[in-house]
C-alpha cells in the first residue's frame, strides 16, 4: 500500500491530478478482486503482491505506471473499461495503454490488468468526478485522518453475530452513504451466503432480495439503530473490537437486503443489548442463538399486564389451533381471547413493531392474543409459521396455503413472536424450546429424538414431556409478570426456521396469564384468503363448537391419614407430571381439566393408589386408601 501512497504524493507535489485514489489500498483492492470473483486473497500483503497473487499478472514496475482492473480479456492491449475507485466501479475514459508496456497472463481465464502511464492523464475527466473523497473532505465529513481511517465491520443480517463473519470497510472510502450501503452489502453477501462456517445451516438469497438502497436495502448498528448517512457511521465509536487481519474496528454494521427484515444479532448466550423506545430503555438478553431467543426487560410493567388481563378475562374461551381454527385439540388445552383494538393492546403492539424495527402496519399483525392456562393445561411444542404442506405443523391439509415460503415469490408468513408474561406462575408453565443447544445451561444431554428437525412443527409427545422435566437441559423460560420473550420464525435471509419449535409446559401450581403478538414479513392477505378457501372446502368441520363436556372441573379429596401425591399422565402413556400433594385428612384441590385426561394417585412409597380417567359425569374424586 505504501507504494501507492508514494505515487499519489509525487503526483500531488507536481500539481497534477492524482490518478491513484485513496481507495486503491490493500483492503479496497481485496474488495475489487472479490467483486470480480477472483481467487480469495488476504489483505495483509503489499498491493503489488496482492495483484500478482489474485490475478496472476506479471507487472513491469516503473514509477509512472498506473493500474486499472478491466472486465475484458486483454490478451492484447486495449482500452481500459473500468477502474475500481472509492469503493465503486467507475467507467474510465477511452485511453490506450502505452505500446511499450508488457502484460503477461498466468491464465487466459483470469481478468487481466491494463497498465497505462501517467502521460494519459489529460484524457481523464475532472478529478472530483472519479475521486469523490475530495468532495467529502470539502464538506467536512472525512476531514481528519482519524475519520478517514475508521474501519467498521460489515456483516450480513442473520449472521447470528458470528465471530467469523464480516469484512472491514472504511466509510470515508465512499462518496455517498448509498454507495457504502450497496457495495458493502454486495461484498458481505458474497462472503456469508452458503458459507456454513459462518452460519449453519448457511444463509440463502431470497428471490427478489438485493442490495439496492432504492429497493429497500438498509443498514443497522448493534443497538438496532437504522443508519442513513456517513456521519452516523463515523460516530459509532462506542466500542472497539479486534478483527482478524484488520486490526481494530470501530463498530459492527449489519446490512439488510431488500425484502428482508432486521434480525437482532444474538452473539452468545448472556449477551445484552439496549435500545430506547420513547425514553423507555429496553434490555434484550440473549437466551439462545439457534433459535434466536431474547429475554426482554422493561417491555411492559405490571400495571399494563393487569390491564390486559382485566379487559380480556371475560372473553376467554377454549383455544384453537391451525389455519381454520380447530378447537378442542388435545395438543393445546389453554384458553384465549383476541384484543386488536383496546388502547393497551395498541400500545403493546406498537412497541413490538418498534422492537422489530418494522413500521407498524395492521396487515402485518394478528392482533394481541391473550392466553390463560390452568393446572395441567399446556401447548405441545409447535412452530408459529405455516407451510405450503400444512399450517402450524399439525398435518392437516386444510391448513395449507400457497406462497408461504418467504424465500420465493415474495412469500408471506409469520416473521417473529413477541411473547408477554402477564402473571407469575408458582410452578410449571415455562416456554420451552426443544431444539436449542446454544443456551447457557445446555451441557450435551439428550433433548429430542434424532430426526425431529426433519419434521418441522412435530415432536413426539414423550420428547415434549421430557423437555418440560426439570431434569432435562432444555431451554425453558419461566413465567414472570411483566417480562417478555422475543423469538423468530424466520432467519435474517427470510428462510423459515425449524429451530423455532416451542411450546408451553403444563402448569403444575397456580395459573398462567400471557399474551403474544405475531408479526408477519409481508401483509397476511394470503392467509385470510386461504382460511376462506379452506372453510369452503370443508375445513369448517374442524371449527366446531366445543362441547361443555370437553372442559371439566373436578375436585380431588384425600380422606386418608397420610398425604397423597397426584400426577397427570401425559398422552404418550409413559410419562408422569407431578401436579400437587394432597394433605392427609381431607386435603382437597380443584382442577380444570379435559375429557380423557388421566390422573394417578400415589403414596409416599410410590405405590399407585388409583388411576382416574376424566369423564363428563365426574365432578368429585375421592382417593381410596392403600391396599
């Protein structure tokens, strides 16, 4: 790089226009080679060695030679087509190389260098047109050496904060922010896409997604702030990180291609990020990287949580599942209500959109779903997104709708879930993530059966029970009033994420109030149309009203002179979940349960006293004495 600077200085001392722009240093030339698909080279070698290594070109090194990179195969010398300058490919004037300059090619398939002398400089356009850094300097953006040499690490949306991701860029090498955004995005996409060493499974390119700012490409800093100008970038001196082969960088910047949405980088379990929402400081703590799960403090307060409960408690009814709304499904035994218009619902929904860096739009939301879980009630692990084969992973073809893949044809689906805890729960009721192995408490223990990932949205009931067992190493988030959780159904490239499988463990003591908001990547019109078509085709058969017999209230009584332990038997018929201990001498408890649920009573010696199958005509159960 010093060779280039010497030539540049010599030209300026002579009062000549410099044809060796600042951008032509080792880092920028590395970008240039990447742009052209040349062999990967490191950027810590001299410029001359870099050119030789990357392009296989023999150079005649004379003081007045200037180098330009062409897109034509100049086996014989010819006009210069383009030159990489200031972070962009710029059309060059029609100049001929000196006839006495020799050019050797290592391979006819490589793109050669055109070498011409400074005597051709009069044919170039005015300096500022090809070297806009001078313009930036004149308006004060990059007026000092510190700013000129600030590097940032360019990263691709969805890279999970991987330490292996990123390309060093100097913002002052670019004329405009849009140049910085487009060129940086293109370069980091080439590094990251289909690279399993950075993200596994590797990120993909969504159809119609590109790096053109006018099409919607954006950039964000690590605090989720959208960046719109060079000044903002130069101000990102809030931390310095070491980046291999590039020294220190001032900040990480995530490039978000058009048609995709910003995804908070997870970095590692325990990493914390803060952002400001109308003077409210909200903290995100990474719970897991895959899936990306974040615990959120200060998203709401207890007064707001109580408002949601009070407004929606009278409207609670048995929950439904699937696209067409099947009630009474044994995989989901909670109750729910929908709140789309109350003042408190609109406040929380607005905060959720701010959290996701998406402009609030009612076509991108399902409304606030308020949830209530009594004792034993649960929601079997599932995914929130729909697929073209089934909706919600329940295997019912009536749930299917086309254009559900966000990677293709501008497909629409649920993008993220913001889950709010409205009450404390004494025991149980955790939100579980069966496929996470990236949370702090995971030590390599068994979670689910092999092959679970191959069936997105489905998990064996024995595995679902084990995940909720406190002996397992699964990621479980305990309900705490006024806390929240964010997780994504789509990754940063818009691909659907099967790792987002999640569920609600049975409530063991107490009850659970919660709420969630689903935000879509595009307007959910396709879902509404699919619902109508499914019902017309017979899907309404799943939307039958719930018989009062399905939702039962039963009281258990223990008149024995010893305490009795009551267990709920999971649907796999081999796993027991302890619900409570009934004290001796007429200890009693009331349960809300469902028809065909199974309960087992045991004494302190683990001897089974009785097994009870819930039926519509049962409202009281007396525990018999031991045999």
